[in-house]
C-alpha cells in the first residue's frame, strides 16, 4: 500500500463511521417500531436524503473494501503488478454496482 | 548443575534440529551454549557473534521460538524442563546452521534511505542541537538500534510481504526525519511512502515486543505514516 491508497482507505473509514452508526440506528428504530417492508419503502421511495445518504455509504464502503482486498491479495498470494490494481478496481466497481442497485431499489419507485 | 538438551538447527533451509548435551553453568548465556558446542562437540557449527555484550547486534537467533540477542539471554531464563531450542532468525535466508544472510535486511535500510545525508562539511562549524526539541526527543527515543534484526525476524508483515522494508529500516528512517542536520527528507519520505513502505505495517507491535533495547519501531512507523500523510495532503508526495 502506498500513501495515496492509505489516505483513501483511512478517509473512507472515517467518513463511513458516522454513516454506519446512523445506519444501525435506523435498523434498530425500524425493528423496534415493527415496520413492515412496505412501511420502510414508503419512507425511502423518492427520498433524496436517504438516496444521497446510502449512495455516499456505498461509495465509501466500495473504496474502503477494494483497497483492503488489494492488501489481502498481495500479502496472502504475493500478487503484484498491474493486475493487482485491476483486481482492486474490479472489486470496487462490483461493490459499487451492487450497492447502487440496492439503493435504487429502495429509493426509486 | 545439570545438563541442557540443546536442539540446534543444522544445515540450510532444508536442515533439521540436532540435540546436543551441554553442561549448565551459572550466569551462562545462550551464546555461551552455542560456543560450547562449537568448541567441544562440532567445530563445523556456523554462527555469528562479535562483541558478546549486547552492542554489536550480531548474535541474534531464534530461542525457543522467539528472536533474542543470545549474548544477553541467560539460559536460566529460557531453559524449559532442561530443554533449549536454538535456530536461525526467521524471515532471512539461512546460510548455514545459525547464520543468516543479512543482505536483504541491510538492502532495505538503503532502500528506505535510512542513511544520514549531512548538509554541512568538515569546514563548517558543528551545528548546535537542542536536546529538548520535540524532533530531537523523537529521534533520541528511537536511536539506540543495534541492527540485530530481531524486529525483522519477529515481524508478521515481513513474513507476508517480501517488499516490506521492515521495522528496523523504518525506525532508522524516522530518526533521520527528525534530525535537523539531515538534508534528504523529501527523498526519504518518498521512499517510505511507496509500496512496501510504512503504510504496509499492520501495527502488530511484535517489533517493540521483542526489541532487546526496548525500542518501539511501531511508534516510529506511526510517526512516518503521519509525516507522509501530511506531505501527501500538502502535495509534496505523489
């Protein structure tokens, strides 16, 4: 890992920490109130706030995890070179695509 | 006193442990045990030592599974039920028996630019260094390294990542980052911020756990992480 990836991974972690706490709070709130899926979707659909919140969460998580996977792959398999960077990008884009799909499913009608 | 059943590594990487019976003495060090075997049983036993007083850093070996300076390790402290296992340092190629090839270790010192680059010549006046400045205190806290490679042998990241510069080289680089007389910090920060540099450290702290001089290379590496991150955010590093 070089300094650029280090800064990106730490910054994405710091950015994600409060979002994660809010996310957990929302889960506890929805569970304790006994919300159904329809109740939740009624609140999230068309919501710019929740769309933006979870899009930011997905971007940070995809960045953080992709850099982590790159480190694990290089240490556990001695993987080096450009293909290691390609693995990181592929992992990040896959996670971002999955996340955006999930966000779209609960925000877009 | 009795005898110690000493298992010594013999051969290269594909070698094995062989057991020797060595008389136990008062105030006997692990290095004394190895020397006794070499002088009384098998003169072909290869190992390395020089000062015998914990200054030169030559005699580090793996004792009962952990790296130690053998000249300052008493057998009374490490012999378990009359047994003692002594092997070469981990994470370094074995030359023969207990002697390792330290070239990768010192090549990484060079790669980290962990070498003093003065800005003055002998014709200039000696620079006054205030011992109380924060930078000098940070350098002093890390300066007593004897290059024994115990931290390098103890490091998980070195074992996993062949490119990692290792705790000793980065610790030395940190002392120079804090040395106001040095002129090579831009190049040094670039060297330690590259792949395999300080950011590869996982802060497991095995280096500070095993350092015979009670140094804390993990803290030095954390300092390098802070310095390089600040330099990167200022646009001084790519």
